[in-house]
């Protein structure tokens, strides 16, 4: 008769190899002799079993808001925000804690909709003492630096029929061909960074009729050259654009005006001149060009777009900005960059034979970014909100955002832009909407029904949560309560190094299983530290007709598929009893 204690060693080969909590091998210093005609049974068994998160239709959805905190005391303050509360959907299923994190991270990234924030989210399981489950950490590590300038590698046709151009990616020059009607091209490599990113173009060879600006996704495909709710003709659609109109420099942006129907936008002039503190009393004359400007620069800081002129990239003159003088009406400054147009790409219109050269572009392309919004497997990326809405047939969400008060020229209220903080990070604040909220919602009449992850994530009795720890460079959400999970998996002890036989009818194969653990242990627990000691042991014949020498024992903790069970942590201890058959 022999008792054999077997256990993994957490300090050895941690996280893999032959010493995992759910699969390990113990090697004896000298071979053990098992007498002939012996049998084996499990004497006792101790594991640490994590509970499992059960994601169902009732708790699979939550909301993510990234912007300035909404005012709880202002009714429908969500309608004042430039950004939406966006749905995050977790696939239904049963997950251990690490598996849940693995499915949450990519789902959250599908609902961020900002190029500078897209790659900043991560999450982890929180444990006390290294083993005891305490909830989750959800973290945003903000970008704080302006990305280095990199010229776009590609420009494509942005309007049907205006494809007569060549682009030299080495020097950033766009040349409209001598034949045809000219060029309307958009760069596809990366969107402009809101971490003080600049788009600078040399217009000295662009002629007397050009448009240089920034636009959301656009292609020459039918229905994709401009938003379906835009009233635009002539020089085409831009979100922000500088144009040479005869001798004058004119600025435009796409907003809602008194000439538009509900839900529509059009290109309206930005009156950057003639107000108190403006750089110019009248439109700048590019014909006389008293300052000999040849560079135009768009600069994006947070949600604030500015325009500068310079000579050869030297000293700049600020032409249009919320900070230029004291703008008195919305027409004096550019609109804010809202969620719909947060992915902005260089776009240039030229007449035949003329050239514009991109000199600087601080773009930020998130991991796996593709201008078309489709990944390598043909699935929607869900990075660019506008492109995603086009793909999903939900441009009504874009129209609703594009026509809120800050873009409505019939509303006299001025918008206060959001910039960057002292560390250079965009001054937005993330919010997790874990339950039904009247504060953080998308539209009138919608109580964000279906948001129900408060208990799943460990934010009991909350409808929305702000970061529990934050600074200029990060925001951290840590569970305030320990989520209460159960374990629905059956687990089995498998002894693979000896010659006993058992069969798994579910798989149809021979198995080495020697014990099925009940749902509750001897103390009535189903998760955490569990201890099992069967009252009546089940012995399996080893079938050894002679004495057998063994120098190792291998244990696996498996499910009914004979696959190692996830969610086993810490020390696993198995005590075997081997005796001669009776």
C-alpha cells in the first residue's frame, strides 16, 4: 500500500511546461516499485478553481463614452456632446476570468472611434495575494506626443470623374494631368492626429483655383464621395477646407445651416476676417500675397481645428482659430471635430497641370488600420465611426451628431473647444456605462436599454462609472466589488503515467480519468480553494501482471472533452492511493 502526494510547483516553469496547475508531472529521485496486480484510486484532491462569467442576453452589453464628462444636473446634456455613448457588445458564452478579458478588449476597441485613443485600451484580471480573484482593471494609457511626420503613401480618387492625377509619395507631390478635368484626391495612409497634428501643403504651384483640406472617408464609388445627408456640389465635400477663390483665400466647413433640411449639412464659409482680434479685416488676397505665403497648415489639437499660413514653413500667421481674437459668432471659427469626423484625411482638388505638395503630415494609424474599414479577413474594422456607419447602414447616427447645436449655424451659442492637457494627452475623459442611464445615452427616447454589466464587472448598483484612478496620461477603472461567479464545468482528474483504463463515452475514446469532481467540495464551496476527499474510493485496476517501476507521475485536470480545464490557479495537490487488489 502506498500514498503518493503530487503537486505542481508555481515557482517552476510558471505559466507553462510541466508544472501548470491543470497539467503537471512530478519526477521521483528514485524509481518507485508498484507491486503486481495493483489498483489505484484518488485519496484526496485540492485545487483553486475560478468561477466562470456567464454572459447572456441580459448582461452582454455596456456603453463607452469618451469625451468631457456630462453634467448630471443638465437635462439631456448628452445632446451637447461632440461624442456619443457607443455600444460595446460581449459575445454570449461562459468564460473564465482571463477569457472574459480576452473577448472584452477587442470589443471595446470597436467602440472607441478615435485614432489617437484606439490603441490605448487594455484590461487585466485583478487578484489579491496573487491568486484571489478581486475583479478587473480597465485602463486607457493615453498618447501624449505628436506622431512624427510621415508623408502619405497613397492618394486615391475622392470624386467620380476626377481621377486624372499622379501622386509621388517620395516627395508628397500631387500633380493634375494636362488632360481631363483635374484632380480630386484623398490620402488613405492615416488620419490626422489630434495630439497637435499638422497637415502642411505647399500651394505655390497650385494655380489660382485650388482646394486643400481635410475630409472624412471618401472614394469615387457611387454614394461614397460625400455623406448621403450632405447638400454639396461645385468643389465637392470637405470637413475643413482652404480654397483659392479668384484672388481671395476662403475657408469652409461642413455644418448645418438655415438653408438645410433637418438632418442635413452643407459647405458654409468660415468668416475668419473682420471681427475683433482677427488676423485680417477682409479675406486674405493671394494675388498680391503681401506676406508671400506659400504654405497652408491645418493643425488639430483635441477637437480644435486651426489654420495657419507661412512662407516656406517659417514663421506662421494664425488665420483661423478659437483663440484668434474674440470670435463673436460660429461663422468666425471652424466647427469642432466630432466623433463622425474624427478620422480626417488630406484631400486636395487641383485643375489640370497644377501641383500641390504635402510637406508635413502628423498622422496616427491605429494597429491594423485600413482606409476602407475592412480587415485582412474581410470583416469590418469598426475604427472610423463614419465609415462604420456607412457599412452598417446607420448614417442616421452620423447625421444626428453632425447637426447638433455645435454644428448648427442657426444656434448662436459658441462651442468651447477641448485641447490637450499639460502632458500632451487629449483632454477627454472615458466613462463606462454599466447600466441603464438617463445621463449617458445616444438619443431621445432611448434609455440605453440592455446595458447590464454592473455585476459582471464588479460595479454593483452603478449605472455609469468614472475612472477610479486617473492622471494626465491614463485613466484606470478598478472593480469596486468582487464579481460573484459560479462554476458550471465538470472537472475530472486524469492520471496519464500509469496503466489503468477508463473510457470516455462522450468522446468515444479510451481515457485515463480516475475521478469526477462533484460541483461542491467537502465544505460546500464551488469556487475558490476546493478540497475533495471521496467517502468511498473507486479503485481502477492497473493491469500490471508483474512488479512495475515508475519514476514519474503525470496529472491533468480536464473537462468532459479530455481537454485541460482553464481557470485552475495556484497549487494543485493530488493524493493517490495504490494498493494490491483485494
